[in-house]
């Protein structure tokens, strides 16, 4: 089921994986084979690119998700929007609006499109 609770749980699981240096494995499993991520720096990565980039990325120390909203897109597709704030020691906090689109594939929610938009104002 693609309801707010389910998708928010998946997002928390993803952020927890990023905080525990297991983001590559987590997103490799969660993403659909043809999925894409559009990052705040303009990079567009396919599933293999995401796995490769996260395997060597430093872990986040903390994260916070606020203002989640569900956008139903049909019987087997929905998007989750939210504001995220994450921090790493010695770096400025990362604050962005996130959009994660999920589709049911073989009865399982799979991430098909993810986009970050930085908050600069």
C-alpha cells in the first residue's frame, strides 16, 4: 500500500541507512531497475550510480524529516514530499525539499524517482 505512513517509513529507513553507512545496499534494493535520482548538485544517477556513490559517502550524523505530504498518482503510484535537514560533523547542515515517487512492482513499493531541491532562502 502506498499511503503516507508506509512511504514515510521507507524514507526514514533510507535516512537511517545513510546514517549507518549502508545506503548503497539499501537503495540498491529499494530502487526499481529503471529508477533515477536527481541530486541537488544537478547530477542524475541511475540505480548503479546511486549504489556506487553511496558506498563511499560519509555517513550523516543526524537527520530530520518535517512537513511530509502524500500525492496519490494512481492505483499503483504515489509521491512523498517533505523537508529534510541533515548534518555531518564539520559541515554546514544540508537542508532541502525532497520528492520520492514510488510505484508498486510485484506488490512491493519501489522507488522510481527521487529529487532534491536545495533551500537557499
